[in-house]
């Protein structure tokens, strides 16, 4: 990508005989929110450490904002804001005092640091708690303050490593909404590392599924579904009956729908049927069922969500994908 802000080419990281990251190629564009999704131990945090120049790749190249993270880690850190799972603050200082301290470390004079600190505390919804010592902040408040702490240096890239762990559901929604707004309004590139499928799907433009040190697939939800569910990218659920029967078998329905172009598979599931199709042909399916004098009890269209995509990678038979 010409406007790539994060670029990894053939990156491998080994610790002795253990390969934490295996031949990773990844490109993230300016203003994009990219979700790095995978279980604990997948290699997500190791990838982040290499991006920030905190550990060197065994092979391959890593660059952020056009700067080589390995050879110029200090320059990269000037461009990147990092929000970890557990944010560290001086607990005996207030929220505002902590922000001023960070701002001063980044070269702002005291007056500007105070002004920016107040603005950001307002932005993240902590203005009413700016004079409270951070040792008394809840986990959600600390993460909000952490985001303000990241933003005070005006980063071009924000890296979020499991930022919602331990936050209550309402706090999670607010934090994710804030992250999305920042990306849109300030054109900030965001790398969001998480094992939470719902949160990644809610906030990210694209997703990379990361397992065992390998990036198995990447793209938006539709693209991932097309790559993975090659039998069909649309899923239609129907309830069909015939005469005195409450339902018919999947084989019977498959024979009935055999003439319909675009149907890839018919499956029986919990008293109804799931039909995988290459396109949305629900109206044709309905017409075919009714003309055959079957009872169409219900029909609903479903899209493959990230949970279905993610789970399919662990059902077996996908190791060569």
C-alpha cells in the first residue's frame, strides 16, 4: 500500500527453538483501525514489541511511519502511542498531574501541558475526576486516562494491547466508541490487539487472525467470509414442512433445491435448515419451496460474523489454508 503506516515484511521472531512470530507480512494504512485477533500466546504482543523497537526480529523488516523500528527505535517511539492492558501511573498524583508530567517529558511547557491535559480529560470523559488521585481510579477510568496519556504527545499511530481487560461492559462500549472517533476525526492509525471477537468486530476496519505466530487471514468481515466459507458466502435459514410432517430431511430439501443455481450446501440444524449460497437467492429458494407445495414456515438471512469465521479456523481441516 502506498499510504502504509505500519509495514512488516517477512518478519520472524525466535526465542531459542521457539518461534513466536513466523514469516509475518502485514500492511496497515493511514487512518485505519486494524484488529490483531488471536488467543493468548499467539504472538500478538511479540509483534507489538517489534513494532515499537523493544525487541529485534530474527529476520525480516519492521517500519512504522516509514521509520525502521529496529535501527531507529527512539524515532518510532516519538510517533507511536502505546496503551497496554495495565496502565502505570503515579498513584499519588491526580489525573491532570499525571498528564502534565507526560506532556513535560515530551517537551511541552507547563502552561501548554496543563491546557492540553484539561482538553484531553474532557475528551475522554474524566474532567470531573481530574483532581482525584489516580490510585483511586477504577480500571475503566485508568484506561481512559491512559488513552489521554497516549494522545497528549499527538501520535500518528496508537497501539492498543488488550485495552479493555477488566473494564465493565458500559466502560468497554464507551472506550471503543472513543477509539473509533479518534481514528475518524484525527486520521490516527490504530492497531487493536485483542482476543475478544465482538470488540474487534465492533471497532475495526480490517482484521487479521493470528494463531501460533502466523497470520492465517486478513481482511474485512466480508472478505474473510469469502476466503474461508468458499462453499458459500451467504447463509439462509429456513423452516420447511410438508403435509402432516413437521419437517423434512436435509437430503429431501437438497434434492428439491438441486436445480437452484448458487446453492452450495444444505444442512439440518436444530429443527430447521441452513442453506449456504454464493449470493442472496432467498426469493428464489422461497419460490421453489412453495411451488413444490411444501410449507415455508420461516426464512431469515444471516451474515457470517467474526465468531463464525474465527471458530471455523479451529474446526479442523484448515491447517493448509
